C-alpha cells in the first residue's frame, strides 16, 4: 500500500474512533442529565414537604408561646 493509502486509512480510523468516543460521551451526558432531573424532582418534593412542616411548626409555636401584652 502506498503512503497515501496508509495515511487515509489512519485518518478514517481516527475519525471512526472519535465518532465512537463522541457517542459514548453523549450517552454519559444523557444518563447524567436524567439523574440530575430525577434529583431535581426529589429536591422540589422535599422542599414542598419541608415548607409544609415549617408552616405547621410556626403555627404550633404561635399557639404555645405567650402572646405579647
């Protein structure tokens, strides 16, 4: 094989390898994005729950503490 053919084959192999790495990176990013979205939804839910708990605690505190005269 000529040098030109070898060089072209090496470039094609490098492109194919780069394309495969890009696909793997995109797949990892998609997985990470899914995990982030799941965690974000859990945080939103926890935030709502804790807000409700805080409101109940505030109401109880107002009922228990003496009123200013």
